[in-house]
C-alpha cells in the first residue's frame, strides 16, 4: 500500500470535510496557475505556506515531496534564461542571460511550488478512502472514483507480482542485458503481468459482488456540517477572487 504519511494528524485542516478541501485545492491551484504577476505569485506562495502550517506537516517531509519538482525547476533555470528572448541581463562567455527569461523562471518556480504545497496541505492530509468519498460527493463519475481506489489498492499487488515473475526468470538463468533475448524476456514478463492482472481483476470483481457491492461508495469517515467548513471555503473563494480581480486591475 502507498504510505499515507500526512493523513494521520489532528490539525485544523484535517477536521475540514474532504469535499471542501478538494474544491478549495482546485480553486486555489487554478488561480495560482493563471497568475501572471510575480508579486501576486508570492502571495499565493504565502497562502500555501500558511496551509502547510495549519496542517502541522513536518517541513522535512514536505521538502522530500518537493525534491522531484526541484530537479524539474533546476532544468528550467539552466535552459530558459539563455534561450528566452528579451533584454540582456548578464553576459558570460558568450551566453546571454535575459531579464524576461529570469522573470519567467521565477514565476514558474514560485507558482509550481505553491500549487504542490496547496495539494500537499489539502489533499495528502486525507486518506485515499476519504479522497474517494469527497470526489464522489462533488459528482465525479463513479467509474473514475472506483478506478482511483482500485489502482491505489492493487498497484502494490501488481508490483509484487512483477517481482515474483522476475525472480522466477532469474532462477532460470535469466541475466538482464542490452540484447534481443532480454528485450523478448521483458516483453513476455509484461504480457504475463497483464494476463495475471486481468485474472485477478475478475476474481476481485466476483468477490465484491458476493459481498453485496452495489456500485456505491461507502466510508466510515464522517464529517458533519460545521461552521469551519463554511468559513474555510468562503475564505479560499474570497482570497482567490480578490487576487484575480487585483491582477486584472493591476494590468
């Protein structure tokens, strides 16, 4: 199973209804992505940081989540400032670093980190069951919700199945390399993995029907309506709308 490290806590964010958190994350992420002003992007970053603090998340764990993004941003900072047209900011050994390129990199960096922090604070702080329940309650198609839940549940099972197949191949003398035999072997492994996954899916579906599965999603998590949900969602909408209007006026 995939680890749900941030879901087990007792913060203000954890007490908010998953449906409210999903809607808030969508609104904030869209507003952040559409922002084209560096100063307003910094404000979105401050909002996302406040959400991380309210969720009481460990900064080291959050930084680990951001590590793959940092490699992507590193490549952007390495390429974009010297390839983007505009006024030269710095010249070094024939390379011209442009001001608009640096500004664009700064915007991308701040907005990317802000969006990831928003989803970390609002989405990863709920269990996958709560996430599925929240998606179901905001009218996401049931098939997509079930696909998400089943993928989460059985991706580790499929990984274990692949490990067993590869181990069996190695016991029979298979030595992976860059040759036609290795490519054919991995193709056979992939085909067998799909066959076994399909057979397991049929067995799981039959077992679910035997246990009364009626195409409905149920969860033991209960989030009764309270004032916190209304205040949080109103605050998110107000902040997003205010920043969008401010950017329009600013332009």
